C-alpha cells in the first residue's frame, strides 16, 4: 500500500512540458575562397519550462554545426519560457538545405485540435544577381503567446522585414511543414502577414495553435548562382527561403470595453512606431522606451521577445507604464538585423488584458571607430559660401540587364545602394542619394 501511494505521488508531480512555438531566421556570415559558406541561424524556442530542442537536417548538406543556447525571455505560467539558440553552420557550398524540428506536443486542449509539433525551414544562401551577395531570409520574431479578449477585434501585424528588399508573404503551414495543420477558426490571414482575430463567441475561448510560413519573393527576376556555377532564375511567383512562425493564441473572456486605453493598454509616445527600423553601432547600448496607459486597469508588466542579452527595466512609482528595453550588440553582429517584439499587460480584478504586439527592427552598424570620419568641404548654395561637415562616398554600381539600360534599372540600383549605405550607418535619416553619371548614359 505504501509503495502504491509513493508511486501515485511521483506521477502527479510530473508536469508535461508543452511546446509553444518557434521562429528561426538565418543570416550569412562569410564565404571562403574554397567556396565553403558560414551561416548563422537564430532559433527562438518556446516551451512552458526553459529548454531547447535541436533542429535536424532533413534535406541537402547541412554542414557542421556549433550551437549556443541562451535564455531570451521568461514569462511564466501559460506564456512559458523562450530561449534563443544561435547555430553557426559551416557548409561545403551555398546549396539550399532544409532543417526540421520535432518538438513533442503542443500545449494541451488546443481548440483547433493540434497536438504533434513540427516545423521546417528552408535555407538558401546562393548568390543573388541583384545584391551580389548571398540570400538572407526574412527577419521576424513573435511572443510565445498572444492574448485577445473574445469580444474584441484585433489585427496582428507580423514583423516581416527582408534585408534583400524582397516582398515577404505569409501563409498557413501545410504538410510536411506540420503534422496536424488545422488553422484556427477564429483567425483570418492575409498574404501581407496580418492576422485578424475576433470578435468570437464565448465557446471559442481558449488556446489555439498558430502555424505559419513566412517566405521571401523577389520583386523582379533574380538569378541565384550556386558555388559550382550553376544558376536558377526566381521570379516574383517563386519563394526563395522559408521561415516558420509558430505561437499560441489565447482567446480570453470578454473585456468590459475594447477601446484601447481603458482596460486594454494603449501605447503612448515616445514608443517607436510598429515596424520602425533603428540603427545602433556595435558595442553601444541601445535604449528603446515603451510607454503605455490604461485608465481602469493597472499596467503590470512588459512582455518581450528579443535577441539574447536584451532586457527590460520595469516601471516604478514615479513613472507608471514606462519601460526601457536595453541591448548591446557585439562587433560580430555588425551588418545583421535583429527583431524586437513586445506587448504591455494590464490587470483588473484578476483578468489580464494585453496591448497589441508591436515590433521594431534593429540594424547593427560598424562601431564608431571603424567609420569614415566626416570632413569639411566648401559648397556653393544659392551663391552663398559656407563650410558644412559632410560624409562623401563614391559608390560604383554595375547594372546588368537583358536588354537596353532603362531609367527603371538605374532607379532600382540606386535604391539598393541607398539601402546598403543605411545598413552600415553611413546614410543619416533624410539624406538623399543620386547618380553622378552613368555609362552608357540614358
């Protein structure tokens, strides 16, 4: 009898650690003279308790891997824990390869009946004809769990930033990208990556498993070149890489009022605009201030999904509803882009209300000591001589077209040069770029 009681006690103490979603993106690091390629993959993994599950190679040559797993955010309770695995893979060539994640079971009692957890990602590092560099996947992240009152309508805009300038589209995952691929009945998804939720009936309350795929489509024909010289043309109808975006959506009991700023927190300045791009030199601390208010409920905390090392300073009595996000990128992250997503939670008589999720993209530029110093030049403006500190850059752009060179070709090249200068922090906000000359001229 005693042995039976001990056994029952042990079993009841074991709590299943359910899967709650993942996001993985990739960014090329370097290409060596022998054609080998090094790529960095950042994988966010969400479980009810802090742990990580490795991705396995399911197609192609996935190379040799070194993985470093770090905590990203710990939310507790139904929101769980998010870790970030930074995987460095050394590949024999830039050929596409596919990774698969099998992560056990999703959170129990999902309303859309999804149980087995699986995700796939397609990495394509072939050299692009437009950027002259390896392809980069769309950059995104998401909170492990999102909450919406059942009686409120909300549009969830997924962060969809592509460093190559591609068009990013979203769709529901389909086999073999998932095991049970049933989408939530309470959601509608646009190809531009906006999820619309509610209002829903009381019977629809509870958790839903959301399994999406984010893909990058070139805006015009792009030739991808393999290390061995073989080529493939991708049109605007063909995706280049695939990124899984998976999370849990909670449809909560109804709120007394859906208007933002009453029960549901409302963002206030100086909170950055949703989708804003920010630039920070490596080795310098980034600060992002997020401010929110709610007239009836009480602001309690900020939920954050960001790169490893990012932190949030909570509100205090002197500044209620004010949170400061901080992160210091290392020099090895120069030239990379990092998404930050957050929402603000408020409490009222035991009920939880969350603001809509907002996201920003942080671009890491070279440290100040590595940048070109400004120099003073004399310029003639309306016949008035003045000395103005300017940074002068000469950029040669080679434009290849199947036919005669057109103005649209130059416009596209100009935009790409401008994006490159912005990425490395050489082009300040409001500055313009123009062609000095072209050969042949048009």
